[in-house]
C-alpha cells in the first residue's frame, strides 16, 4: 500500500511536470564550444540533468557499498556467530534440564565461540560436569567463567552449591564468605551455607542461619525446628568432655526446646555421665511434665540424685496421672531398690509385671532377691530375664541389630 501511494504521487508529479513543460516549452539552452554550438530545449536540458543526477547518486551508492563490503562481511559473520552461540547456549540449557549432561557439556563448549555468553555457558558446563561426577572438568569450567566479572555472583553461588554437593566444605564456605564480603545476602546462599555448616559441624553458625531463613519464611517451620533440635543435640555432644560447658550449653537452649524429648534425653544422658545428676533430673522432669514419653523414664531411673526420696515422690506424683504405666512402675521399683526400700520395690516390680512383662523388670526382681538374700529366687529371675532379653533381641534385632543393642543396654543399667 505504501509503494502504491508513492507510485501515484510520482505519476501526479510527472503529469504536472509534462503539462508545465508543454505550456512553457519555448525556452532554449545554448552551449558554445568553439567552433561548435549546441542548442537544446529547456525541457530536454532539465530531463538530461535529472537523469545525470540520478546516475551520479546510484554510482555513489555503488562505490559506498564496495567500500563497506569488508565491514558488512565481518558484521554478517559476527551475527552468524552470535546466532550460533545463542542456539548452542539454548541447547545446553535444555539438555541440562532434561538430564542429558554429556550433551549439555558439548553444547556449552560450542557456545564458547561467543565471548558475551561464554561465561554463562561455562557455568552450565560446570553443572553438567558436576552431575557426571567429573570434578576436574567441573573446576575447569568454573575457572573459564572467572573472566566475566558480571557473573561473579552467579559463579560464586554455583561454585558454593557444587562444592557443597561434593562435600568440599572448606571451598564452599570460602565462596560463601566471598559472597557475604561483597554484600550478598541471597536466600539461596543462606540455604547452601546451612548445608555446608551442618556438614562441617559448625552448629552455632547453623543455628544463626536457620533463624535467618525462618525469619524470611524461606524454610518450613517443621524443618527449621528439626534442624535446630539437631544442632542443640550436636552442640551438647561437642561439650560432653567439659561438665561446666555441657551444662552451660544446655541452659543456653530456649526453654521450649529443652523440653523436647530427644534433646532432654540426650542432655540427661550426657549430664549423668558428666556427674551432673541434679541437672539431668531437672531436664527429664521438665520434659515429662510437658510430654509423657516412657523413654525418659529409664534414664530417670539411672539418674542418681542423693537423696533419692525426692525422685520417688516425683515419680509417685506422675503415677496419679498414669496409674497403669508399666514403665513408670518399673522406674519406681528401680528407684526404691536403689534406696533399699525392699518392700516397695517388690510391689512396684510385681505391679509392672502384671501390666506388661519386660526383661528389665525381671532383672530388677532378680537383683532385689539377691540383695535380700533369696539366692534361689535370684537365679530363677536371672534366667527368666536372660530368656526375655533373648526373645527381645529376636523380635526387634533381626532388621536393626544396632537399634536393639541401644534399646537393651540401658535396661541392664536400669536396676543397677
């Protein structure tokens, strides 16, 4: 439509020029070139001038194009290389997302021809090599990406993630420190840092990172709570050789987390081994008051607080809420046995057996009979306890022998 409009306009102008030439066509143009004389009509002279002007214009265009030809060829080749590099990068990304890592690495290599995207392609190649467990090629790709300073953050984040996946914790944490030194506070960086900190046992730093992620709602509450509890337990393990530091680490845990069953149980075990029986008893009592769990009762029976009457009174208070709990009755029997309250110990052990038979209860009765001089009864109870433990091992130890050993070993100490 646009071309047709131009043609119509030119036709109108040509018609107007023709009419003007016919009406005013009496003029002449004379060229004197001695000894010749050339006479031309004015209209013909104008026509020749227009044709000459057009010819000069197109000749100049032709010369200009010939001069610009090398540059145009170079530009064409650059565009072709850019199109090829972009296509290779697209193929590399698609292959990476499809899980075709060898193809992604080859496409990333092809994309290296274009400097503008070579760094980004190198990061794709690094991820592909890492998925194939080719650590040397992965590091080589990461080194290629260093020349592009605009990708420093992307390179460091990728490096930290890949090094964390391969458990190269020192290198990963160094990359994270470089990001933080440059002002990087990305959520993804915090997630990677949390993984590296947990793998290296930096539990104080892990707790700070968990709180940061929870505050920004970047971590599910249940996951954050589990990681915090794990960090608390590992910190207690790290302090197990220093009783004062161990108790300080436990006291530093928030009160609501100290009542968690696993935290309280681990803390009580370690505090008992460190000779801090009062602190262990308080930890177990607080947790049992908050949530009843029979696993805590066995450790409570092993907690040797002197005098032990306070423990017995506390356990009898729990019995009002849990009158028929076999584990609680067994714990009361063990506490009374330790305080040499023979009659009450026998009563509690026998009531526990009536509720549920357990080899630890039989072992408690055997030690009670041995303490009161009833050797025949003690031998009989020891045999029954041994048979009970054997049956317990056969029931729960077939698939998890380590778990059965952990379950039985504390029971042997329960009545000691």
